[in-house]
């Protein structure tokens, strides 16, 4: 997927997710492997309430690849 489409997909309906995804894409996405880029794009296909629950630690993702990407994004965008 082109980076412009990934940037667009990072624009969410929740500010909390925008604050996580947009800096990650701008600063780290290009360095990901092709496989990890695919996983990140798959993550972006999730519904905002589900993603919010995963990123805020209220729920754990059952998909190990997505769960690892959640941890990676959180770790790269932490203050």
C-alpha cells in the first residue's frame, strides 16, 4: 500500500488513535519490513473502539501479530 494511503488510513474518528498512528507512520513506517507493513495495514482495518481498547490496555488482541504491532506502536509513540 502506498504511504499516502497509509497516512489517510491513520486518520481516525478518535483523537487518541490519531495521536498514536500518525507519528508512527511519519517516523517509523518506512523502516518496517514488508511483512510488518502488511501487519500495520491490517491493524488499521480494525474498528476504532476495538483499537482504542487494545491501545489503552483495556483488552488484549487475540491475534499475536496484531498484538505485537500494538506494543510496537505504543512503544514508538510513548512520550
